[in-house]
C-alpha cells in the first residue's frame, strides 16, 4: 500500500509542476502550411503539454490568406478546453497574426502550362498555329510537393478550354481551365470533278488543296489513297471537301449473286451453293438462300464469293 501511495504522490507532484510551472509564449506572427491551426503551431519553445498543443484555435481554408486572432479569444478557447489559464504563466500578444503559406501560380504560369499541353496533344505539327491562350486569374495552392497534368479530349483545333489539374503531395487541390484558340491549315482531299451518287471513286477524281479547316467538322480525308475504291453515297460537287459520311465501302457481294455457303467446325466442313438475298461488305451479316434446302439463313461475308454460317 505504501508503494502505491508513493506512486500516486509522484504523479501528483509531476502534474503540479506541469501546471504551475508551465510557461507559454505565444508568437505574434506565425506561418503555417496547414488549414487547421493548433496551439502548438503558435507557441515558441518546447515543453508544452502535448494535450494542450493539439487544441484547435482556428481554420484558414484559403492558402495565401491571413487570419488575426485576438488574445481574448485564445484565452477563452483554452479555458473551454480545460487549460487553467489563470494558474500558468502565459505570454500573449494582443493579436496573433497567422498566415497560411501557399504556392502562387500566376496567369502567365497557367498560360505556359496550357501551351505545353496543346503542343503535346498536337498531331498536326507546325500546321497548327496557337493564336491565343488566356488564363483568367492567378491561383494560390497549398504548400507542398506540386505537380500538374492536362487531360485534353479531342484535337486542339479552334476555340476550346485546356483542363489543368494541380496536385500537392499527390492529392488534387485544384482544377482549372485555360481558354485557347488555334488555327489549322492543312492539305485536304476535295473533288476534282463532279462525283455522282453510287460512283466508285478513282484517284483522277480527286485533288489535294491547302485549306483552313478550323471550325469545320471532323471526318475529312487527308490522303487520296484512303478514298480510292470507295463509293459515293451522295453527289459531290467540284472543289467540295469529302467527308467520311459522304462515302462508303462498296459491297463485295450483291443481291442475287451466286455465293458459296460454308459451315464448318473443328472436325467437319460443309459447303453448299447459295444466292445472296442482299448486298454485303466483308464482315457484314447478310441473308443467303441455300439452293439445295431452299432455306434462308444468315451468314458473314468472308470475301466476294463466300458466306460463312454457323454450323
């Protein structure tokens, strides 16, 4: 029992010395990286009770901003948390000014980032001209290890926004957009002569011209070779830009054509003569009639003479 009493006495003596011998010196001006400001952040020196040091005094939500806390508020906050302010020595200025440190990203910084992003996502090379890049305001981000990324969708032609995502210590802290405007002049394929609907396009029907395609819809052709052999779905006038929606791959099998129907498994292959009931391109499913059984089945076009059906 005596031993227990000695231990309790020792604890009381330690607590008493910590209470009545405590000395807190609060700084007049403090810089912090954190949003949450605790007593331990504004006290100079060591030896502060660890429980007291964690008492939250205020929050500074915006990096780069400052907050002024009156001495009376600090004392009231400490009393609320059970700190015997009247029994300890505390050196406290009339007002404590706290500044949350930040990293300033200027409009010029943002514009430079956007330009790099556009160049990185530019498949056109020197044919794409950047006319304007404009950021609306500076950013102030939390202090820490800074990184950024751009996630552009589509081709950077015309008027668009460049999305920039900032991370500090791996966490996303800001998403912003920078306005940009570009101009693209590039060779495109146009009709040299009128092309009628249903006509198979040959190389002599085409020519290439340089054209400002900024603001034009996508799907145009930049090489004659990609158009040759396709069939016009509509009439195409002289000098008109040719789009993918205006042409199609002609069918290799036409309705009424005799075809070979093939059905096979790993061990067996069966063939039969047939007749196509509709046009078909390679890879398409079409109806064919088996001339032996007179049944109409659906098969995939393999080539200009063959349709494969399920076994």
